[in-house]
């Protein structure tokens, strides 16, 4: 799960600074931007373009509508493994040729695996936009997986998994996700486990590629200064021979397992995560939750930062983050606490939750939170990379693009009554669970949650 405070570790791990899925897609035509246009090719490939003649850059995002939730217990980790392998070779190019071709055009190609989707992305000059776009489509539609390269990359991924196991922040997020969503696909790790990756066969990845890497399961999103008709013609010509079809599988709504969990490793600080339910990408209450989060734990003026870190000195980091997916959501609070102050720190957080449920936010807090979110939202409009990302994710997840003005209005219209209502929903008794990864000598290995 993309969880707070962790884009600093983000690859296929569960952490992120801002849940980008919360940012709406844009069909705005303000400030020189044209409205986003949608073209669906005969083979099912969806192309989303938004032109802005006032910039030099172009953002490129190619989304494959498959993530780790579409795996099973046996092939867990296949989505992420395949994300690595498509960079190795296509039917006509080596991995080195792929990299050099992209970088000759000024682009640095990259990718990330999520529970819901796989994203291939870059930013380049608008005049060169077709080069990395076609490179990605070649990689995704014409990938060639050789046994030697497969085995080499398996070793790389096993070491990547160990890297996150050695990171206590990633480790506690794993513990939380696996426990809170136990029995649901969201409870599995994106990277898979040492066992599932070690036992993965080349044939497993080839089957996964055949099942999901088809034009009708892909979304190409381009934003910036480029010739729209020209790039669409090039994409259509390049992919016309690819006619594979994807059979979508249903994923059940998120269900939760409210159970505390504790783990110990050789570290000096206790890493604590509190998990509760949130809202899906289709639920408008997520806008209220964004505002609540910003005031509660979204910045250095937030209640958690001021009343837990600044007043007590129990921690260096404390923050919160909503996470919305197509199938449900979560709200997560993270803190790295003194090993002998775990319950004390949790009690301070719970006290802030109680105040939020009873009185909501003060007028100046509500105004500040909305201003901060609206600033991030509207500034994002100036980034071709961010707009390209949100256009792809928004259309793929919801089937339409939300005008930025509409989202801005929804943020502005959030009231304190909305805040109190949402706070009481997500922090209802029996929904909040605690997870701790800390040193063996921790004053308390049992967390009490009283709301």
C-alpha cells in the first residue's frame, strides 16, 4: 500500500509522501492548457493527451491496469518482477539499446509497481515525446524474457526485498498491511516474499505478460507541448499489430482484520503505525479526509507534529496519510518513538483523535488546511509530469477526467461538520489497530487503544 512518509523509499514498497491517487485528473483549459482529449484505438489502447504550448516539457505516463492485487499466493511478486524484466529486452532491442535510445532523446525512463497498477513514466522535451512513448510501448507489448536475464534479475529482486526488510519504516508498514488486510489481496506484499520470488519461473512471468500486457489494458497519458495528431498517428501505427485481449478479474472490496501486531529487530527506536479504514477513489468523502489529514498530521503546523513531537519530544517523525484505492481505503498514522515511550506517544495521538471526533477543527485550522491542499492541487497543474500521472490514473480508475475547478470547489466546500462526521466514521470503536517494530527491550509490548 502506498503509505505516508515513504516516497523517500518508494519503489515497490508500501510508503509515500502524498497519495497521488488523491490528486484529481484535470480537463481544465486554463492558463494555455487545452482540455484533455481521449482517443481509444481499434485495439483498445487508450491515449489521453493534453496540450500546453506555454511549456517546453512533456510528461509521459503509460499505465498498465494490473497490480499485485491481481496475483495469487503462488505468483505473488509477478507484477513487480515483470516491471523489472520489460527493461531487459524486446524482440528488436537489447536493454542497453532501450536505455540509450531514451536517453538520446533526453528522457530518463523509470517505472513503479502499485497494488492497483503498474506505471512507466518519464519527462522530456515536447519535441521528443514520441521516442520514450514508443520505447515504453515496445517494452510492454514486445517484451522478450530470456532465462539467463530472468535468473539474474531474480537475484536483484531478492536483494531489493532484503533491503526493505532491513528498513524498520518499511518493515512496520509491511506488518501493518499484512495484518490489517489479512485474507485480502491488499494484504500481500508488492515485491512478493523470498519464497514466492525464489520459486518464480520464467513461464509464470510469460503467462502474466500474456494475460495483462495487452493494448486494451493500457493507458498512455501525454501532457505538454507537442504535436498531438502526430504522436497519436505514430502510436497507432506502432501498435496496430498488437491485438491481444485482457480478461479482467474481479477484486472484492477491502475487508479488514483489526488486530494489533508486534515485531522486534536490532534497532534503537520503536516504529509505530496506527491503521484504520478510509475511503475509495469513488467516494467523495475522501476530499473531507484530505482536509482532515492536512490539519491532523500533514505538515509541521499539524496537530500531531505540534502536540506529539514538539511538546513531548518523544519522536522525530510523526505524520498521517489517507490512502485511496479503487476497492477501498485506509488512514494511516506513523511515528518513530522513543523505545520507552511507545504507549505514551500512542496516548498523545489518541488524545488528538478524541479531540478531532468531538470538536473537529478550529476555523483557522480548517482554512489553512484547505489552502494548503488547494495550493498543492493548483501548482500541480503547472507540472506536465504530475498532470500526465493524474490524468492516467484518474481516467483508468474512474472512467472520466475530473476538472480541477470541480475538485477545487469540493475542497473549498468542506465544513467542520463534515470533518467531525468523517472523524467519527474512520475512528469508530473497533476499527483502529496498532503495529510496532522495535528493539527487543521495549517498555511495553502491548498497545492499548482507548477511543
